[in-house]
């Protein structure tokens, strides 16, 4: 067995199937399951009613009535992924049902224990992450229809949702488009590393051009956020459900998972930094981030499916593309490499623009409204969250972090 794997590896050092990466969908789960076996009906029933249960503040009482189900009847990673998605959404709704002023300290046993078991089986943390929210949360309305058509989302939908209506659906599906646009770049990563090993400069040049094109397409996909997501709805309604219980003043002590541990545990909320795509591109291009930012990014890898994290680590341990381009003295390779770095820096700049609109500007408007004399004390659900005004849902200081990684990306250019 070992001998045959050694023979196969040199031409394809990073065969995507080894890392549960799809040739067609990249890091997205290909055509995820949308229903669990009948035994898990109590979970699915609650999951399909989440927006109404949360807005009417009935979710917690429904969870308390939920039977504690065994996870032993879940078969295969697709059923596990759907179970994790469902339990993640129920958990976020349970914790944040009454906004940041009405949080809980304990996740009840009938939710916490199966959630922990499914998380352990998948190697994911017991909190909603990018792997659930986007990668495993999509379906075709017509199973035989196209993934994308001229009207973009005509045949796409989410499997599970939360309050936020069309803006939440748009936020998830636009992020899905960014992941899908990255697929040619993910395949180009494997081709580029293979080409470096084989000293095949023509293939390497072509791979770098494909990578740059994919990053540019990701930026175009991200721009669709303006078309589908209302900034006020994102900030005031959606954002709190992506918040975690680590580095969050609204839940400074974390959360006790009853029946799992008597001590509270702290996990970061959902963050774009949990997407494997940019980690893979950074490692290929040899981008070195500043220590604070690098430490946060490294911690976000714990929120990726383990196989995807292994893919990034494999690239990190591979031969240095940047050193190869430098030592080759090939001006075409250098230009193609720099085009990739410039596209990545541009993508990160554009992400800052999006965050400014959807968080900073929206936060300023929410703060102004709170200061108005007419702002009466009312129910906390639907109130714009204040605890994370200057932080990302993952817990980072958002603008200093985003500008730091953008600037260190720019510094990765090879000077003439």
C-alpha cells in the first residue's frame, strides 16, 4: 500500500478527494442532504420553524419539550453534517432568542449532548460555523435543475434559516457564490504545486493565471451582497445569531453544555476567516500575516472540517512557490504570481468596503437611533446588538484585523 501511494503522489501531491474537496463544488458539501431519518423528526420540525419560534420567543420552551435523541442512528458524514447544521441553528436561536440582554448560561442536556456527539464525530466545534452556515446549507429547488442560472438564485435555496428573511437567504447564498467562484482557484493550487515539483513552467504559469482569475471572480460574486442583503436587517436582525461566546462581552463566561461538562466552554462565532479558501491561497502564495492576525486566523482553522484544515496544512508544508518563482528569474511567472497577490489584496480591500457598509455604518445608525429620546425600553429581541459594535462575530477587532491582513497581503508582491 505504501509503495503504491508513493508512486501516485509526485504527479498529484494534493489530490482533492483525499481532503473531501469536490472537483465541482470545492469546499462546499456537494448536494447536501435536506432531511434526516424519521427518528430525528423532533429536530427537523423545530429547525423548519426557527424564524417564527424565535421571533415569538417560543423556541426555548419548544427545546425544553424536545426528547433527547440518540445520535447512533446517524449514518455517514452527510447525515452528520445535516444534523450538525440543524443543531447549530437551533442552538444559536436558543442562546440569542431574546437578544444580547437575555442570554442563557446553560444549553440544556437534550440539545447539548447530541450536539456535542455529532460535533465530535465530525471534528467540528459545537457552534454554528461557516462549515454549517454556508458549506452545508444549500439545496437546489429543482434537484435536476442548474446550480446557477441567468437569475442567479432561481434554483438555489437554504436548507435551514433564522430570522432575517430574504436578507439572510441572500447573505448565505452570496457567500456560497464566492465559495463556488473559488473552485477553479482551488484546482489551480494543486496544479501549481505539481508544476513546481516537475519544473513545468508553462503549466505553472497557466495555473497562476487561473488562480488570479478565480480570485477576481470571487470579488465579483461578493459584490452581489449589495443586491440581496439589506444592511439594517443584517446588522439589527441577522448578526447576533452569528455571534459566539468567546471574546463577547454579552456572554463573558461562555456557555455550559449540560451533560457534557460542568465548566462553561467558549467558542467563536461564525466568521469569513473560517472559510478554507483564503487560507489555502495565502499558504500557496507565501503571505505572512502579522502575529496577532496570524494567531486569530490560525485559531479559525479549528472551525473548519478537519480534512479541509489538513489541505491547508499540506500546502503550508509543500515546496515554496514564491521561492521557485524568485529563483526562476522568469518575468512571466513573476507577473502571474503578482497578479494573484494583487487580486487577493483587492478582494480583501473590497471585503473591508462591505464590512464598512454592513457593520460600521449600520452600527453608527443604530447608535444614533438609541440616543433618540423616542428610543423607549422595549423587548430586546430585534434590538441592534451593541456588544460587538467594533468586533467581528468571530471576536476579532474587525477593522484593525481586516486592514492588517490586507496590508500584509500587499507586502507579498515580488518586487521587480
